[in-house]
């Protein structure tokens, strides 16, 4: 890949990183970290960054963490990467992050993706160290977009929205760089592998490729099956696409009632385009009974969530169809639903684990 592509990707992704406050907390807020001191057979309670490791060598800490929980591994990785109370050791940091990510630690997956995206060698002509969250990335560490994609898929599937956004950017730019490039081929391999083990984000991306006929032979039925599998795991965009395919009969036998049900799920996932389409389904009575009041409610919600066409239709709907009492009740219900839809969800939000730069 050329320098221009790398520059564009790095700069674009950096915007997401800088705008996100979820990943810029203090390490001192991390959960309790327990390691076994095998030389004395004792349990030592430690907190980062005030951890006192005078009785553990680097190797003892590494060994204990590798045999501990994913949280232990993540916390120890930060210590080695940042040089807190131990000698900096980037190799140990990466090995611990990899094991923690494999064990299900979302923070570790996100940080690994970021490290591979930033890399020590962001540009081919410049070999330089890069610091992220206090972790010093050596100049010789490879810039690897496809490995970054791999780890962001993991954290994105576990609920982190920022990782999902970065995945979308990487996928788009890898395809723009050329379907036959090594990076794009590795991306496809990752998608296929993760889709098989139920990664909803990978299933959605792979469904998009089959739907559009990119890198694979176009196949609406395979696309539908993948969208539906992802939708059943709770992915909002997959729920929306599953609804559209049921309504259109593309890749599946047409079933407008199922289409309506999936559109409602996508709307309840706070997807504005689904909220607008759900309103239209209520107005037209497609897959459900005609209900102009509920249609108006979802138009109001879509408008508040930034859907431009919903705004103009709300103005038209205000002119006719509902009484003043019905409109007031609709506004009250829309406000109540909006509050519920925008409430924080416990779906793997990243803990504040890195020091602010």
C-alpha cells in the first residue's frame, strides 16, 4: 500500500481516537489487580499506577500474569508497556495483550488494534518510535492495517462503537486500495474466520461483500443468511438489512411481517434510517396495521436523531391526520422512547484504562 493510503487511514482514524473520551481515562481507575508471588506463595493486592512490585522481578511478574486472568494480563501489559515499577519491555507487553484479548478483554483488543494501526513505522521513509497511552512502540514494530482490523473486529463485536467505526474505515480503504491487494485478501480471510465463530460485525461486513459482489461472487441468499445471523446477535445495521431483504424478497422468500419485525428491532437499536422506514411502514400498513400515531412517533424520533427527510415529513404530518391530543400524546411517547434509546447500554463499553496524553 502506498503512503497516501496509509496517511489517509491514520489521520482519519486519529480523529476518532481524539474525539473519544471513553478511551482516555486514568489508569488509576482500573480494577483490582491480583498476582501470585510464586516465590513466597502469597497473594499480593496491587493497584495501578501505585503498584509496588519490589518483590517481583520482570520475569516473575510476566509468568504470574500469563497464568492469571485476562484482566491480570491486561494490567501487567500496561505496566510493561509504560515502564511502571518495572523495566519497560514491549515484547512482554504485546504477548500479554494478545493473551488478554484472546481471553475476552476488550481493552486489550482495542489497544492492540491501535498499536498496529499507529505502528513504529507509520511511513515507509520514516522509522521512529511512537508513544500511545504511555506505551512506547518501537520503530521496528510493523505498521499492519490488516492485523489492526483483526483486533478491532474483536473489540467491535464485544460492543465497542469506536472499534466498529475504525473497522468500517479500514474495510472501506482496503477495498479502495484494490480488491486484489494482500491487505484486502487478509481482511477477507479474517472476515470468513470470524464469521464462522459468530462474530456479528464480521458477519455483517461479509454479508455486504456478498450483497455487492466485492471480492466474492455476488450471492443474495448468502448475503441474507449472513445478515440474519448477525442480526440475531444484535447488530443494528444487520437487523435493518434483514428487514429490507424480507420486504423486497431479495435472497429470501418475501415476508413483509418478518420485515416489519426486524425493522422495529433495528429502530429500537437507535438506527435513524430504520426509525424513518419503520414510520413509513406504520403509515402504509406494510407488515402491520396502519397506525398514523405510531408512525408519527417514529418520525419524531428519526428527526431528533438527525434524519433529514423525517424532518420534512413531520411538517407535513403536522398539517393533517392527527388531532391535537393525539399529537401531544405522540410527542410525549417519542420523548420517552428517545430517553430510553439514548440511555447507556452495558454492551462492552471500554473502561478508561490509559493515561491521557
